């Protein structure tokens, strides 16, 4: 049993056609499903490499797109999980996601880490080019130093890119619709109704749609050092 914090990356197995499908309308519709999946994988692996340096237990919670796709006869789907997980940094735990919807899976991931002895945990997605050890470590530090129950870090689209907790917080995830512009606002209201104290962390941006992808390309074109090596190389090779 560990008393260290845990950092949870929630991700999908990068199967072409089943991940980052909103990006297929990017670049004038020229982005292929294989390129979108490769970008998903590059961002997730870069993020895992960086967050392995925080000094917390890194846990990658993955969903089962590969099994669904393999059952449908999608070529290569049966090997996608093994390939992806084999590239994670040493010491990272890989655990299947548990739950019916996104909110339930997020809540279960946090509950499992706290039940396993983590003193606190932070959960974030896998499509955050600027999420490095400094940014995520600062968010965990803010949670610890403030004594708050919850830390929420807003994203530019009205949601949050990181949620951290020192206790189970089921009300934050129950019955929520994700992808809307008021996700952060709803989370804050849920915390207030449940009596959780909250601290708001740093703002960042994920890569969900065409505008986000253009932003990422601009970062790479400017040689922004915050972008991971795999992601930058893929963008230069495939998108510039």
C-alpha cells in the first residue's frame, strides 16, 4: 500500500477510426484515421514520459476500443493495446477502465487509487501537449498546500483538464454531460452542493478539434519546447 500521490492518465487504445474522430475534419478533411490515432498515441506517450518524473505513482487507465474493433474485424486492432502499453515508461501501472460512461470511469479511477492507499490523486486526459511534470506537480502541490478536498484545473473549452482529490468525490461525476462549454462550472456547483472545498489550478488546453490541432501545429512550428518529442516529430512529418 502506497501513501504517495497517484497521477492517472485516462486514455483510449489508439485504434484508427475509433479515437480522435473529431480531428478527421481537420486540415481540410485530409487528416486520416491512422494519422489521428498516431497523434493520440504520441501525445499519450509523451505525457506519460513527462509525468513519470513527478514523484507520484503513474497509472494509465485505458479503455477497450481494441477489443471492440477486433470483434468487428478492424485490421491490427488486436495488437494495438499490446503495442501501446509496451511503450509506457518503466514503473507505470496499466489498468483497464471500469464503468459504463466517462463520468463513472473517472470516478472509479479516483476511488480505486484512494482505496489503494494513495494520499491524493490527480486525473487527466491523454491529449494535453503542455501537461508536463511542472504543471501537474504544481496542481498536486496546490491540493496539498491548500488543504482543499478537490483541485480543478480549467481548460480553454469550458471544461477542466485535471481533477484532483484527497477523498472520493462521486457527486462531481454523477449525471454529467461531457463536451459542453459549462463542464467546469457544473463541477464547481457539484462541489459546492456536496460541501467539498475546492482550489482552482492552472489553465491549459487539450487537442479535440480542428482549431486545437491548428494551435498544436503552430506550437510545433514555433519550436515550443513544451511539446513532447514524439508529438512534435509526428506533427512535422504528417501535418506541416
